[in-house]
């Protein structure tokens, strides 16, 4: 809680200290990183400043998977004593994740700091959606009646989710935007609202401006964005002053250009993450496959935690046009989110000149709606030579954690197809 008010200079010093101790740690206790340093002719003493980290190569999920569990788990940790999770990517790659307890608690504290900044108090009731519940049950604070939480599984049907939500009456909600939209549409259809007095926090997926206003309207609550992943729990979060702060005491984020050099503030780059806290399973210069923009502005809230902008999303979330231009998913998704009768959708770009739209349609989805959507798509992509085909489906394959994946482009931009 104190760290967030430190100056950027103090926070940088803190990061440097953590990087130095991390490198010493992995050199002594982690086979994979020990070898990595040795191969690159490096010793822990070669890491003085944050820039020195660039002496190390970038790691991918595949590197981690290839070395799991034997080489990547630090000496002294029993996997059975650690907290487990798994990343499940739409790419089909699953990485087992191990957190030692102090690391997990640090990540949870970072998340708590985010909640507290948005007005959350320990006696507030919090509802959250996830594919599995947080692993912090049965802690002492739980027994004191603090941190009352309701876990709503993403696998429960939406009608039941909304019923659970209403019965619980949460003060705050943290959820995936696709689920919040589903709830908001369902409630709006019935002319109902649910008051969420403190805040709604949307996690990790694209939150369009249109979805934001629909959710705010139905829940009478401000909505804030968060950016995280299973590997690191939380990267960055939106404060009440709308600054998107990096949790830089927990993680070091680098924003790199295609040459692997840091981009200037205000420029877009690939996000590479080093966990300053993970010891059982360290992550150093890990490619998370997201893009963002580092900013050197200060936020009006006074926090020293640096600011960034998230660029959603990955290459295959964009539509790549024959002209070579790309269309941001934020431009397209709202039309589908808000269209009557569209229960679920996925836009699949099969070829540069062929887009297939899969829709699970309700009774309100008429031919007129379909035509309207088609015209809206053409207005955005501005290329009549691209064929747009609508397929009404019973089922649409989902992405990470059984969440809808609105856009899937099978066309890769040639400039970014490496890796
Ligand atoms: Zn702020």
C-alpha cells in the first residue's frame, strides 16, 4: 500500500534491488536460469541496472513448458506444497503454473491494493467470475468475516449467474467483460437493473466504450479496467482518475520494438514481463504476447506507479485487410455485442478477402439485423471486395477459460509473423 505513493525514482530503485536479488537467487537455486546465465556468459554481478536485464534472451511459454517441472522449479520447493494453476491458451498450449505461498500472497496483496483504491473495504461483499475460485479460502481473515466473496463460475449458465448475483447483492463486482455484457443485456431485456454501489472491475478482455456504457447503465456503477494473466495475476489497473497503473513493485514490464529495443514513451511495443516476486517458478523476460504503450505522464491521483496503455490485442485479434491495413477489434465488436438477438458471436477471418461471421442467434435476430450488421462491417473495413459470410450456429468454439473469443484471424501480418 505504501509503495504506490513512492516516487517513480524510488520505485525504480526498488525494482533494481529486486532484480539484483532475483538474479542471485535464480543463479544459485534454479537449474534453468543458472544454465541460461552460464550459456550467455553472465553472472549475477552483471545485473546492476534494469537495462542490464536485456543481456538475457526473451523466453516463451514453450521454453517454460519444455523445462517444466524439473529445471524450471527452484531448488527447495516441493510442487505439492505450492499453489497450482494452469494457463490455457487458445493456442492449445497449457503451462502448469506453480506459485510459492509468499509469491501468491504478494500477488493477492497487489490485487487488494487495486480494489482498495477503487473504494473497496474489507466488509464489502465482492462477487467475481473466474474459471476457478481464488485459492485464498480458509485464511485467517476469512474466519474473521472479512472479505466476503461470491465465486461465480464461468461454466454456470448466464441465467443462473445473474440469479446468484442478485441473491448475493454484492457491493463490488470483478468479472470478464464478455460476462458482464451477457448479464447487462439479459437484465436490460427484462427491464431490470442491479445496483452495484462501489464499483465494477472488468478483467483482461477487450472492454469497448459501448459495452462500458451499457454495463454502467444497467448496474448504476462506475467500471474500471484491469489487465492480468494467470502467470502474474495482475499487471496493471485503472484508478479512479482513469490512469492505468503498472504494478511495478510486483512486475517489471518492458515494451519492445521488433528489434527487441525498448520503445519510446507513447509508442506501442510488445510487452515482456519479469516477475520480481516469483521464486518457486521464476519468470524473467517472458513474452506474454500482448502489446501496450508505456507512458511517462504522472497520474493526477498522485500515485508513483507508472502508467501505460493497453493495446488490445494480439495479432490474431485484428482483421488484416488486402490493403495491408489492420482493423482494431474495438471498431467491430460493439456492433455485435449490442445487436438484438446475438447471443454469442465469433468473427473468423479465413483469408484476407473472406470473413466468416458465426452467430448463435435468438428469435430477435432477423434477416434485417443480419443485413444491418453486414453494412456496419463494410463501413468499418471499407473494402467491398472482402466477402462477408454469415453462419448461424448452435455452438461456437470458445477461447481461454471457456470465454467467448470475438475475433479470430487466420491471416497473419507478414511483418509480425515471426514467432
Ligand atoms: Zn492514478
